[in-house]
């Protein structure tokens, strides 16, 4: 394993708690510097964390009907969706299609 860039000491493998929003995952594998306690996650550990989060946290998913405004199709975004991406009125978003999905991302 690599060394801590600050202390120049080898990281040690540990189990720690990982916080994601309101969710706390216990006994997550990580690497920690024994001097400064900086934690590092390698890709395999990060993937395990993502899998555990997805098993606990359900994605925000709502159904909406396509409406019209000025003879153009529109979809109103619920406040929960706007809040989930930390957006507000006036923010710019990217809208694009992946397969049959419409993706909206805050810029």
C-alpha cells in the first residue's frame, strides 16, 4: 500500500464508519495513516461502499406526466428532485438523453 503524503508513513488497513447523508455504514474497510488518521479508500473499497449504500438508500424516483405550456411539452420538477441536486430557480442544468432516459444534471 502507499504512504501518507503528509507523514510519509505506510497506511494501515482498518475498519471505520462511513457517513453518507443520514446513513452511517459501520465496519467499512479503509486505509488509515497511523500518525495523522487520514483515511484513504481504494477503488475496491469504494465499490463495496457504493453497493452497501445502494442496498440501504433507495434512489429518489417520482412519476410525472408531460404537460404543456404554450403548446410545448413540459415536465414540472418536484421540490424534492431540485433539492436532491442542490439546485435552485435560475440555476442552469444540462438535459440529455441516454437510451430511453432523460438525464438532468446541475451545471
